[in-house]
């Protein structure tokens, strides 16, 4: 973003990679601007070509290309010539009814993972919430445990600590409601809980977790990525950190657990962002000669976002 404000004298080309990415928008500190839109203005000022690249373009760019404002150039095959991964959507609501769930894992997904591990492949599991439980609710009065400073729901972490992921406030976990002293129950599993369940289901597998908690240690983050690239980790569990930018030759199965949480964010672009993230995540697997498999666990299998990806629709 900052390079746009360098004193360019002979600018010949501007390339904006992953043009749909939210990180192009700078909120703080000033100046507040969108790097993608600023690059378009710079291209007009310098009268030089600009390339906006993305496997999952924003709706604005799809519109601009449809109506001739920008020229569409399509890449019709992947770099290594591999095929797109197959997609399987698992209806968790139906699986619960027929006793087909083991915690947050469906039996179907467990079998896919076991077969993949037997064949020497690697697995990445996406859960968009970190911590052990993403929220806690009182069993007596129904109150959701919230941060006393910013009113955001608290998350339970391993080690008996509740943390606000918005302001960073934390406190020891009492297990009791501050309103009526009723017992708290956990709502939703985070990456820590998924890691614990995976370790119990696949005791022979080498498992690691990568989220913003573990990534605070840059050495640990780099080592985890290196070890997975070298095949020393079988299953990697993570948040959105693991969904794009990586090229792992041995990765042949990617799965999303509780995919509906991607659609439940308070953002009018929630469906667009979910679609982009899922498509990017799908692109992580089967990048060599072996065809990959992308599994989505959801209680809304007919949702347009999942159907769009399953049917390979581009708009």
C-alpha cells in the first residue's frame, strides 16, 4: 500500500495481486485509503497499464469487466496443469440425526482423512474461530458471557482463561455466570477444541495448529509452515491464516469444519467474503499430479455460496 506514495517519475506498470483482499484498505493510521482504488487512480495519473489479479475477483471487478470498463483476461488452467479439487458437501444436520457425527467431525470426513493419511497425503482443517470455545452461555438465565469493557462475547482458552478477542482483556475462568451465578456451557468449538478432537480421532497422526494465538511466536509459525511443507506434519488445523498463499505439494485434502460461521459475520459482504475464502482454500490442495478433495461440513448444504462453489460457477 505504501509504495503507491513513492515519488514515481517513470511508472510503466502497476500490478495489484489478490485485488479483492481486505488488507488493501488502511483504517489506521492516517491516511485512510483503499490501496486497490488508489492504484487505479495512479494508473490514470501516469497513464500506465494496470493489472488486477485474483482467482476470486471482487464483485466490483466482475461488474467492471462485464460492462467493458476493464478488460477480462482469464487463466483457464492451473500452473502445474493439475485439475481442480473435487468437492463434497456434508450435511451435518442430517448426520446428527443418524448418529453420524463424532464431536465436530462427521464419520464421512473421518473416513476421508484416514484414507488420505494411509495414502501418504496431508490434510488441512479450517475452523474460522480460534480458542477452545468461541462463546459461553448460562444454562439458567441464558446470558452470554461478555467482555466488561467492549461487550463482545468472551472466548474460552485452554488453561482456564477467558479472553476478549477484540480488546485483549482476559481473566481466569470461573465457570459461573456473572449475572445469576448459573453454570456456563460452551457454545461452538474453536481451533484448540478441534485440535484436541483430531488428536483423539487420529492418534497416529502428527498434528499442529496455526492460528493468531500460535502465530504470535513468529519462529513457531515459520517452523510449523516449514515442517508441513517437508511432510513432517500430517494434519494442520488453523484459522483463515492457512487458506491462501501456500503451495504444499503433499496436500491432497482440505476440509472446513462448521463452515456456516463464515456466513454469520456481521458484514453485508459476508457471502462474498465466504465464497472467496472457500475458493482460495480449495486451491491449496491437489496442486501437483494427485487430484485433491475439498470437504465442506455445513448445516445449510443448499446455501447459494456452497452451491456456487460445488457447481464451479464464476459469478
